[in-house]
């Protein structure tokens, strides 16, 4: 069960690898770290996994893949994991050492509590499958094969994220780590939505007007002065809209700037269905229309520009120095890391916060 973006990325990587190796799949969802996850959460994530599987199947070129059952452990009437281990037609286990074995080093798996148990070993996926095979041999069942996810995505490794200046904006711990501690001078009050409120009395953040839910109190270290986001923005699907919304929400409402980079046509020639991608001018207009509608008060501080190289404005000498954050999806996290290495080693600039 995913509780962080790291867990979700790990799950997606495992699903993608599994789909490449079988046309029949059983997905086991372990509620690691949560003794009693709510029934509503178990049900909700079942739907999310099936949705992810559809996306994975389409991306892998196997849209007819459909013989799959999701087994959230502790879901009423669902078969337990042990029952699946004894299935006659089971022939392999797909996972990764960091989440299937005795020790978890990135996404949550069996957990460190097993590390010091004498006789349990240090292991990983191979050790896990070896133990299953020993049990299956006693039952005269065929041996299983371990299928390791490789390469393991950067976004699924907590250690790599720390080394590469990564924060996940939609993780609960992101807000917890930035919880206000200190005096009122450290608080930033987003008053962009209270301009129409009655200001005859001194403003009290705790009792701000009810318009759109009232003003938001945000700590300054959760906001940035010069943010960049880039993409093809072809079709402005929901993924694009989420990305741009997160970018807008990362900018200091009073003084921050946002640069939206749109890839030029020449850089998309090798992209799948390139002939169907709208021209640059149309894609830029769509991106601009969306961010302007989302944040009309930021029109004068938003730039939509064309990207003609792999690094864009934050990787440009001179103009790129003042950027302090880059918003990107986990699929392009490696590109953000390359940009930071370029800023550090080639330009001598500080690395960007990758959001």
C-alpha cells in the first residue's frame, strides 16, 4: 500500500515489469506500516492499481492485457498472500530487493524489523523466492523464478532523492516537515484571495474571510522565487494540468516568477505519433491559456517560452542563475538530475530544488 510518492513510483515500476513477462497477474498489496488501514482506503487503492495497470498495458503495447486480480491484504474475503504462494500455476515473482526481502532500503517493504531476526538472513527478492521454493518443494509444486525490476527508477529510491534535492509536493510529510515553528515574521499569508474582503479591521489570519475557503498560511520555505516547468504540452491532458497546477502552487504569490517551457517542433520528430502533435504556437497558446485561467493574478509574472535544447532556461548561462526550483514528473526526474549536474559542473550555479 503506497503512503508516499516513492511507494507509488515503485509500484508502477513493478507493474510495468510484470506486464512484460506474463498475461496473467496477481497483484499483492501489503499494508506495511499500517496495522489497520481503513476499508475505504483499501478499496480506493484497488481502483488506482487497476487504473495504473491499464496505463501500463497501453504504454507497453499490450492493450489486451486484462487477466489480473488485485489482492489487498486485510480486504474482507480476499485470498491471503500465502494462498497465492501455493497456486499451481504460479511461476514467478516480480519485485525488487528494496521492497521484497528481509531489508527495505527505499520504498516500504517487509521492513527493517526483520533484519536482526536470527536465521532470517539479509536477503532481498532472491532470498524471498528461495524461501517460497523451499515451501513449494515440500508441496511438490514447481519452482518459481525471481523477476527483478531493472532499472530501478530514481524516484523509487529514498536515498537517491535526498542526494538529488528531491521533494514530493503531494506527500503529507512535505507539509509536516515545513510546519510553522517560530514567530509570525516567518509566516507567509497568501492574501491574493482576500482582496474583496472587508479590510476595515486589522487582518487576522486565523479568521480570514470565507471566500474560497479563506486565506492560506504557508511557510516561506515551501515557496520559491523563480520556478521553471517544461514539457511538450500536446493536448493539455490531465497530467499536464496537474503538473502546471503544482508549478503555480510552488511560486511565491507576491514576488515569485514562473517560466513555462514548451518543446519546439524539431525536438519532437522522434516522439511516438509525432505527426499528431500540434505545432509549437498552438501548444504554447494552450499552456498559457490554462495557467492564466488558473492564476489570473500572476499573468505579469508568468512567461511561456519555447525550449530548443535539453536544459531550457534554467540551464542557460546568465539568465538561468536565478532559478531556484524545477517542477517535473517522476518520469523526467533523471532529466532534472542532469540539469543540476550541468548547473553545478558547467555553469557553477547552485542546484535547483526538484519538485
